[in-house]
């Protein structure tokens, strides 16, 4: 499983591989280089773009449905986590 979105530079061009955590039964990716803000993301499952129904969704200016990822800084530096079941 991968994730792609507006958080990369340039946006929507780099696919980020997610790691499966068997202990929690979810896919995760820890990223410490994201700045505070709101990002649009989409998951790639078996080559198909998908939204996670457990995360907030929005439609972008092109009419595409995307998940919303909001990063809020808490202190000196923060680690961020993508999760999907």
C-alpha cells in the first residue's frame, strides 16, 4: 500500500510506501519532515487510487475525491503518522 498527496514536493508526484504493522493490524508511515498544515492525500491499493472511509474526505478543484490530512505541531518537533486499515 502506498500514499500520495499534496504533502510531497512537487505535490502528487512521489508515492510513499506504507509499512504493515501486524501488532496493530494497520499500515503506517512515520514522517518527521511535514510542516503544519492541511494536505490532500489518496491511498494506492493494488494499483488503484482509493480514499479511506474512516478519514475526512473532500472534493478538490478538479472534482477528485481525496482524504484530508491535517498536521498540527505540538512542541519543538513532531512525528506524523498515516494510518489505514
